[in-house]
C-alpha cells in the first residue's frame, strides 16, 4: 500500500490507508489511546483501543480506516489502526516537541538542531525561508536573469581586508568571499542580468543578534539601467514576489506598487526636526534613526518599507556610482523594513577610467576585477538581500540565529 | 523610448525602436556599414550609410526603423539608424568574439573570463547550466522537497580527513565542507525531503580534467524509502526534469522511463566475459570499465544512462546502508552517462545502533552527526550531482573547467 500524507487524509474518508511519520504525541485516555503522527505535511491522529508501546519520535507506519470526526484535528482520524515501528529513538528531545510552545532556550535549540527543528513552529521558519528564495528566483527568472555560481575562495579580500577568513590553499594564503560583488558585476558583461543565491562569509568579531560568520546572500545585478531607481524598481518586484511566495505560510507584508523613497539629506532633516537630535553631517544613519524613519514611513505613507537613497560617498565602497549632479553623494540606497536596514544596493561605476581614478595606486591589486570594465560595461547596479536577517525580521524573531539551521558565529562552529 | 531586445525585433517591423548592447561586429562594405549589436537575447544588425566610429565591445544604444530583410540575420535590420556610445572599451579581447569559433586556448579563456565568456558559444554553456539547476529544483519542488542552506565551515572533516581545506576560524582550526551530507541527512528528520544547491570544496591535489577545488553540488536526500531503488526513481525524474529544462538550449539526451540498472557483480561478470580483463574481486570499477558498460547499455538497452548498483561495502563511506540480504554489498548506486560516472547515491544507514557499531571508537568524533539518529530517523537516501561535470559531459567539453565560470584548482586561484 502506498503512503498517504496526513494533509491528504480528508480526501480518503472511508478508505483504508497507510500513513508514515514520527510519533508526535501519545494521549492515553481511559478506554482509548490517541497517537498523533507527524509527517512533512502536518499531523494525523490514529485511535487505538490498547496503548501501542511507542514513545514520541518513534518512526512508525500506521494503517487504518479514514473516519470523519469533527473533534479530531483536521476533522478525520484513523480507526481500526495498526501501528508498525520503523525506527526507535534512543534519546529524548531536550523539550517536548508536541507542546504548542517551544520550551527551550536558543542555545539548547541550536545545539540539538537535528531534533529541535522538528517542532512545527521551528520547522516552519525554514519553510518560509525556502519559499522566499523560490520567490526571489522566480521573479528574476521572469525578468530574464541568469543564475550564476561564483568562487567562494578568492585570492584577495572582496571589499576590505577586515573581517575576512583566511585559509590554506595548497600552501598559499586565500580568503573566503565576503560577497559575490566583483563576480556578479563582471557577469553583467556576459549575461546582462544575473543572480546568485549562496553563502557568504564574514569573520565578524561582534557577538550580536544580527551578525553571522556565514549567511545566505541573495544577490542580483543587471545592466542597461538609467540609475539606481531602476534597481529599486526591480528590487520592489523581487520583494513583492518573495512576499507572494510566502503568503500561504506567514502573514506577508503589503508591498506598495511603489515603495516610498526619501533622500538621505531629507531624512536627516526630518530627524533633526522631529527627534531632538541633529544627525546632519553624519555620513550614515544610526539604527535608532532607521527605526524612527520606518515609523515615519508607516505613518506618512502607510508603508512598512522605505527606501533611503543618496548616502554620502564617504562611507560607500569604491565601486558605488556617485550622483552625477551631486558627486559627494551616491546613487545608492538602503531598504528599511520594520525599522531595520535589510537590503543595500545601488548603481555601480561602469567606466574603466573611473575605477582607475578612484583606486589610484591600488588599481593593480584589483586587476582581475577591472578586466570587465576595460572591455566595455553598461551602466549597471544591483542589490544583496541577507536571507536569514530578512526571515527573522519577517517572522518577528529577535535573533538571526533563530532563522538559521546551523548558525556559525564567533563562538559557534557546531553542530 | 524603452529598450527592445534583439530577439523581439521581428514583432516590430515598421516601428522605430531602441536597442542596446555591445558592438559585436562591424562590417564595412563599399556603400554601407553593418553594425551587429549583441544583447542578452541575441544579436541584431543595424545599417549605417557612414561608418560609425566604434570598435567591437563598445556599449551602445541604437535607434532605428525595424525593416524586414531576408538577407539580414534574423530576417530584420535597423535602418535610418542612429548610434549612441554608452561606454568605450580600453582594451581588445584576447580573440575576436564575433568569429563563430573560439580562437583561444583554455588558459586564455579562463584568465580573461570577464570578456571571453561574452562569446555566444561560451556564454551558452552557462545558460545550459542555469537551466539544468532550475530543472533540478522544479522537479524536487513538485515532489514536496524543501530547499535548505547548510554550513560550509565545519569543525570536522565531512567524510574523511583527506583533501580538506583548513581555515583559521577566530583562532581555531576549521574546515571547508566537502559535502552537505551530514546536514542533509539530519534535515530529513525535520523536512523529510530536502535539497541544496551550493558550493562544496575539495583540496584535490590532482591536476586533472575532471577535478575542481570548488564545484556546485546538487544534493537531494529524502526519507521513507523502501531502499535505494526509490532513490533511483526520484533521480530518474530529476534527470528527466533537468533534460527537459535545457531542451530549448542544447540537444537533451533521452531519459528512459526506467533507466536500465545492472548489479555490480553482474557488471564485473560482463566485463570478464567480453573485455579480456577479469575485474572480479576488485572493489570498484575502473574508468575504462565504466566506458565499456556505458557502450553496452547503449547497445543492449538503447540508453545513454546506466545505473550500476550494489557496490561492495569495502569502498563505501560508513553511512552507506548495506544490502540486507548480502551485507558485504551496499544499497548504493552510480549513474553512468556517456561513459562517465556522474551521480553517486544510495540508501544511508538510519539506525543509531548501526552507526555506533560501524564507527566504534570514532563515534565520539561524529557526535553532532549522530544526534539525528538518536532521535528516530526513517529509512532514507539521496544523491549528489556535480553540476559542472555534468554540464561538461552533456555538451561534450573535454575539461570541467570549460563548464565553470571561474574555476579553482591546484594552480588556479584567480580571476
């Protein structure tokens, strides 16, 4: 008999079926025992006159007749049930997986991820993340992007010498890539529109709730743009596609047809006018300022998203394209969501001479990177979305580690 | 005026449009000059009475009237054309990108990938690869798999201490993951069916045409199987889905509804009978034997694919599940395609006690890995497809580096 998933039982009332999964819960009443079986689709209840000798997390098959019962979870249950044990656990989970709430702290959850993530609430976070990545790809596929796979081992630090992991590469020093930035730009010259979904590595020395040593970066880059506003328009569609992809799993935020945008200087002006602080002259926004601006966007524009554009060039990486009319400011943007900066992006420099001028003596160090520009590159730009950070924000998780299967950080290298 | 792609011009005959891309080729005749512009969709020809002052690889916009001309490539060309230069190259490509053949050796192609991959023949390889990955994901999404993202930095070598890159992890030694094997197995306990498409790392000391230090592994793993034959059935559907996804780009191989399979011992018997060699007693097949068996499958079964099953346990990793009836042999398989082993897979051990028995004193070393099995795991299995190796074989490329954007190997760490 082939297997039926728990979620499909309703379509088989009256039939005898086989389900398979883990014993999620046993409930012994006076005259019957309920065994709730968990599979990838959900849970199903089976009824036994005698209590079968199984503990939670035993892997089982249960055959039985699908019987409607409005009091059963899902409206059906298996009666005349026969249970077969497939594999027995030899240890108990650190907390009861069947209880609605997760009764464990984060270290215990992470140390025992192979079993704790079986809890439906914890598992769901990663189903949301998977759906979001699928939405990212689907939106960009529709727009003519090509997926690429770029090296994670590089000869020189990607953007700065700081926070880079060094490794022994056949006796030579090499580094883990902090981003696919240089490769994705070069591939605009080949494919025009590219994306990559892969790991990036930061030897982040700060032990915070929002930094990891490895995270999943959703990177896009494309050419023949007018300026950063074309990048923002594609990002808006990507965000909307990611939200739509998770709509059945989690409350998805409304993504306005046009996400409101405020210029960096105007944002500082607002902050000076309303917050009692005067950040004017600072080259970046403080986290508290991002929170205030997010609140402002919700009040003024009814939007949980806000673009801040035109950050000063002083704090931008060298590949950022300056604003043609005000070259001390950049064609860059951050996307704020619920008080947090979740995406950075912008237009990049595309003229070889501009790179030579800005890099000066350092140009030789970036010779490989500069090849693309020496051979003719269109105006282009892109963005990078940190998957785990976004999933955490979307689901209201306080710590990015709660949205990571097996986090890596300053202290954590296992499991 | 918004941009029209080269491939879409036929739908706009009579209209004035703007195209944008790279000058692919200039051809000066007596009375006119043809400029062929290349964009992500293909090429388009524009006709100029005077020769515009642009070299190949200049980034341009061209406006003009779309005019039917059966002698033009694609059946249309732009007349009354006006060309605007967007960005000029400052160097010449190492070979002429407009010639049909690639007139450069592999080192030159790889050293200058940012420009050489613009050649339509070279670019197409990676469009094929991208379509194949999309087909992999689409097939597994339909089958209820969940995408996961696992650590690439690990505390212990994944499968063996050999060929592993060591790095400095905040002052401690750590390693680059050789595969997501342990993580994907653990996640079967959470999601039942998982896949990952990501980089894996091998400090491969051999300088061969089919080894890389980093490659893209398409990994799948799933539970509640009967044995390795269920894994082979899913792999067959994945292969068919990948072939279908590339059908418009490259000649896709026929994937039989059931891929022929031969047992390892029977394969050795055939080889002994027909090749003048007697490999019986050897624990593995030699490359020449794989080629002979592939030829045999084509002759006998009309199939370019052949499963070889039941390899001896002696050469299998410890997690391989033995055959219940003949425990010196395994529930494993290799998939041969056109003479080469392209996929390995099989059923894994799922009982905690079995792992403890096979690992013995080493069990403590694998404590994190064993957590999943201590908490109840179903019979499960999976497979791993090396993307670049497969793309190379599919396209008849002699060297795996020809199917890699920026290869990493014993000698090559850049660009």
